[in-house]
């Protein structure tokens, strides 16, 4: 599936994404991701939110740290959903591997749960490096590649009484393209890559990796989903902080 077909798929699902997915009470997004990005990018003047859809993260940063936000996405329908909101960022329709900005325009960049959907990883990372000023900061947030491998997930062992439950990790090192049914009838494209692929691509594109985080599930997530207490220390997210 090429870029045009992927864009069409995101366009088709734009209303579900804006009206249902982003409206959910996601404890880890609200309690882990948002505070981390705020603290990491605070004090930076111009920030680009890459693949930011309807601008949820951009609006949060405008409100919390007062930076100038530019939100890019290749889906016009996604961005249109954000135009009706207050605190609008500068919306620019763009492919993440072909950003329509000059060199060194931004002080900071964030790509939140985006690059695992992108076909052109190297080109996208190189573009982030290009549009950032020297020593600019880049926050890359991913669904944790080790724990979100296709066919990974809860397994119930009914050979025990009561049945035991554990988290299975599938073929982690095999890079794959697949579709995931994120909700009944809603399919989105995913590119599975091991952590080493992301780290080495960042290094090869001129980034210096400063920190790598694998946060545990938040307290509120566990409170809302008590069955997840057995996998609390299986990370859902991978956060990479780097500078160019």
C-alpha cells in the first residue's frame, strides 16, 4: 500500500479518530505522554508536531507552554477536524518524508505515535533533522516495538487451574507491514521495526540520542483496568529524546 492509499485510509477513518479515539480517557496519554512532552519542549519557541492529525498535542502545548506550533499531517480530513477547535496551531498538509519548510526553521519537534505507521523511516528522520536548528530537540514516541509486535498480546494458559495469563512476544526482529483492527471495522496500517532500527536510523541521520524511556503503565491505567496489574512492567510506550 503506497502513500496515496494510506492517506485515503486515514481520510476514511478521520471522523472515528477525531470523534471517538482522541476523545477517549487514555490514562497513559494524559498522565505519561502529555506531561513528558511538555517538560521536554518547554522554553522552545517554534515546534513542529509531525503527523499530528487534528492537533490534539499541538493545542495542549500551545496552552501549556505558549510555543508557536506547526502541526503537519498528510490527511486533509484529519486536519480539517482540528480547524473547528480553539487554540489552533498552524496546520500544514505534508508528507512526513517531504516537509515543506526550510532548513533549521524549528527549535523542537515531536512525533507522537506516528512513525510506526510510516513507510519511509529514513527519509522522515532525515527531514526532521533538516528542519531543526542546530542542537534542536526531537521527541520520538512509539508504541513499544518489542511489546507491540504483530500477534503479541495476552495468552491464557488453560492447562492450569485457574488459567494463567501472560504476555506473548511474537517475532520481534522481523520487520513487517500489516493492518491492525484498532476497533471493529477500523483498520490502520502499521510498520513493525525493532528498536535498533529506530535508534540506528536516528544516529545515521545525525541525531545524538540523549535519553531513552520505557515508562510503566500509569497508576490511573491500572485503576481503570485492574486485569493489567500483571503486566504493569511490560512497557506500552518507548520514548526517545535526541538532538541534532
